[in-house]
C-alpha cells in the first residue's frame, strides 16, 4: 500500500488504530492497558497523525545516522545510552553500535524492557537519571 500524503487517510480509522496498537503492544514486554494505549495512540490518530506514523516507519533506516557520522564525535556531551534488552524493533546490537558511534559515556541495557523502556521499566529509568544527576552535582 502506498503511504498516504499528509491529510489523507491510508486506511479506515479502525484499521489504522489496529496497526498502530499492534506496533505499540509489540514495543513493550507486558501488554499496555487500554487507557495507556489510548495515550500512545493519540498523536497517531487523524489524517496527519497517520501520515506521521507511516512516515516514521518509512524513515526507520540507518541512513540518517550514517549521514551525520562524521559529526557524532563533536557532540558537546557524551550521552548515556539506555536500551531495552528485549527490543523487538531495534536489536540490542544496534543499540550498542549507536552508543559506540556516539562515543557514549555508557551503554545500559535494561533487562526488563523492550523498545519503550520508560513504559516497561520506569523505576530503572528514574534510578539512572537520579544516579547521573547526583554524579554531576
């Protein structure tokens, strides 16, 4: 199916919601409640949201990172990269590669998480942020 142009619907609303819901549920280890799922679905609804969703999927390649590779070592800070150990969209190995290419200060795989790390393991994310904040004060 061709991607919809901005303002056009690629599929009926119920079908688009089902596709995005499946994508989101595949992004976490434990199923999201309907209430939480609705929060994640909201930005992808309507003609513009649908366009943004499918455009994001279409652009999910390494090309953007490859295009700026020569500038990555000039980042003003060394990032800490956090990755879901069970990410089914972008494998752990690609997370490690990204951290390497960024010259990251650290790479932390979260064992209890898939793609949406803050959803699967919010305590781990908060712990890492607090640890980093304490170390930089």
